[in-house]
C-alpha cells in the first residue's frame, strides 16, 4: 500500500515539474516577443533631472536652483548620448557615466544648437514608453523633431490660430533677394525688419532703412544657408519677454535699447527691467499661454511687442528652448523652472504634454 502511494506521489511530482518547466520556457519565448512598452520599466531616481544641451551650456543658475530644491542634476551635451538596440531592446544612455535616460525622473533640452533634428523625437518616444517626463514632449516630437522648424512656420501657425503677428514675407534665395527692396519698402514702409528664417539668438536680425542696408543684410557671408524674412517694424518702446511655465506666467521681462536706435531682441537690447507678473496685462499673459500651448510647450518664452501708436500687441516669437539660467534675470527664470520641475517630480507624472 505504501509503495503505491509513494509511486503515485512521484508521478504527480514529475507531471507538475514538467508543466512548470514548459510554462517557464513559454514565458521566456514570449518575453522576447513582448514589446518594450509592456516590459517592466526602469526604477527612476525620482528627484533627478538630466539637462541636455547643444552648442554651449549657459544654464548655471538653473542647475543651482534645481539643486537648492534637493534635485540631483546631470548636465550633458547631446553629443554625449548613445542610442543602442540589443535583442529588440533600445537603450539611450549618456556616455560619461553610462546612465540610462530612463533612470532620470525628468529630461530637459536646454537652449539651441541641436544638430540632429531627429533626436528630440527619439527621446520623446523612448521616455514616453518608460513613463518618464520629457519637458515639451509634444512640441519636440512634432514634424522634424525640433520645436517649430522655422520662424515662418511659427508665424503661419500663429496667424491660422487667430493670433496677431506683424505682416511678414519670405524673401527669395540669396542673389535674387537684393532686388526686392522697393517692393518691400512700398508694402512695409521704412524702416522694416530683416531676420533669418531660423532662430539665431538675435544674430543676423537687422532694422533696414534703405536699399544699402537691405543688400548688406541679405548678402552677408553665410546668408545663403539661412534664408530670410522681411517683416513690418512695429514702432515700440521695447519688447516684452514672457516666461510661460505650465500654463502660468511667473516672469515678465521688458527689453529696450537705451539709445532707441535698435530692435530689442536678445542681441540688440541694452537694458532689461523685471516687471511684476501679477500686475502685467492679463490679456497679454493669456495670449502668451495660448501661444505656448499651441506648440505643445510646457516651458517657453513668448516675445510680444506693443505698437506705441495704436497700442495693439503683436507676437514676435515663441521659443521652446529658452536659455533659462543665462542672460538678464537668470535667477528669477531659473527659480520658476526649478519650481515647475520640483512639482512634476513630486507628482510623479508620466509625461509632460501641453498644460497637462
């Protein structure tokens, strides 16, 4: 009797072990075909931020503000990233410490100078899959992968959305643009503005008064690679830079030239004043928030100008890569963005999209 009980137990044990082995093998085979989005994600350092920059980094004040809030900060050039795929598992890491980007609580692209147009879209897809925060994900993952691809794109999209932009015209390629002065002067009056098609931190933007100024502006060395716009000059007493953060305007900066002779972008402005945001015109702040949301930016600067004659407001630009931590009032802008980062990391939000 005992013999048969023992034999039955052995047979049952062998059958169970066989089934468990087959299940394990099936699980291994299935795991290799399971999409990355269904696999366990990385365990992020919940209070950590990776700042990626192109060109030269100018966000020292932002790094200090983040660290003051107990947030660990790593700064890397986009050239220090490595994208690798092994056994159907993509991995993006920074080369210096070999940390996976999905190990950070938040990733932010800072400033301009990104030389790989597809990179932001790749980051958006990767971090979204791993449920990590990429600041301005919607704007960065759009067509071409880099914010708004040109100022002309911005102006067209803003105008289509019913926002007020100065009259603008795209110039022909170099060699043919110089003959357009009379036509543009008739349309816009003089002086009018010539600016590059793509953002250049105020470089190459000029206020032209006559044909000689115009020819010099569009025929300068390297101009053939840029492309240019002509735009009606809005007579003003300076421009306003509004920092939009998560649907709010915490910083308003007024920029002007002390001699009144220059346009007041980042390059030409010689004087900056901090305005109290609560006291600034509500409709203009609402416009700035709408403009940032239009391009899917959670953090952006919106440049506006008021016509000193008819008092109307126009939008001059929306920057989804603001150089926070550098320039006038770097401390104020850095604190505002650091507060935003702290809120996002504390909430443990998956991905930043629009104002959500």
